[in-house]
C-alpha cells in the first residue's frame, strides 16, 4: 500500500476522523486517543459504553510510554511479547485520558505486527485507539465487506489489506497480576 495512503489516513485521524484497518485477527477501527470528540464518535458508532475502556495499538513499545505509569517488571514482561497479538493491561500514567481506561484501573496496550496497522501508527506518529470494528455484543468484522455493511457510514477511510490470523483476537493479560483475561488462540497452519 502506498505511503501517501497512510499519510492521508493519518491526516484524517488528526482531524478527528475514524479509519478502519486490518489487524492480526479482526478489522480494527482507529482514532486519535487524545481527541475526545473522535473517541466519542467511535464509541457511538460501536454503541459501546465509555466505561469499558479501549485498546491502544502502536508500531513500537516506545510509542506507548506516555500512557504507562511504570516501566518496571510488568512493562518489561509486555515488551518481551511484542510485536504481536498480545494485549497487556498496565497501570496508566496520570496523563492518560479517562475515556481510554474507562472504569478500569489499567490501560490496554499492544504493539502490532500487522504491516498496515504498523504503517498507520508510524504515519500518525503515535499510538492509536484500535478497537474491533463491530457493534458492541456483535461479532467483529473479519472481511472488509462486513465492515462496510455494519459501520461504513461511520468510517472516514478504510485501508486495504488482509487479516494475518482471521478471527483470532489478541490475548489479554494483566501485566501486574499475571491474570489472563482472554487466552491466546494458537495459530495453526492447515
């Protein structure tokens, strides 16, 4: 995918827009994590309550540092698994907007290995909100046509590409306690 496409998508995000993109397991819906209006628009499109919190995705761990309160052992544990489909819950920094953590004491962070998600984060220059592209309680989009059908009227741009492990969402683990919230699904070639 041409670099200008990612730059255009990053411009849309900076202007408060929503961009859909492929990830490892499902289609994602991205926005600027510091733009309250963009986050509110994303939550409204998904019909998702703000108290559930959101996942941030980045191209590299350093982009997530502004959102983390401590870079000790839990942070190091998370970094050892990245990039890849591993979401870690960590204590948020004092500057982390409340709409990202919701009603939780942790923030959900991931460094993607997906080339489109990585390119989008790099073009934006920071971490992004990247949540599954679906209406809350409904299955996440595994195909671009499903995304268009369910959320197309809410999205400002759809980046092309394929899922690398369709239907297999990231694992979610509390980096402080070690509690597994959602187990990693093993990827098997068939």
